[in-house]
């Protein structure tokens, strides 16, 4: 995980739009290295 200055601050200044209706697979990657990787998130839907 990255520190606040390098990870969270740039994201806060970008004011990234997220929509809860889009779900985790769409919104989670928008936060890049600021969040831990979730195994299986990149898996294709069955």
C-alpha cells in the first residue's frame, strides 16, 4: 500500500466519480495503488 501523500492525495484532487450501482469491478480499479489488490477481481464473469 502506498502512503497518503503519494496515493490518496492525488486521488482526492482528481475527484473521481464512482457510482455504487456500477459495482466493485468497475469502481475499485479507479483507486489504483491506494487500495489493496483483490484476488479474483480481474476474473472473467462466467
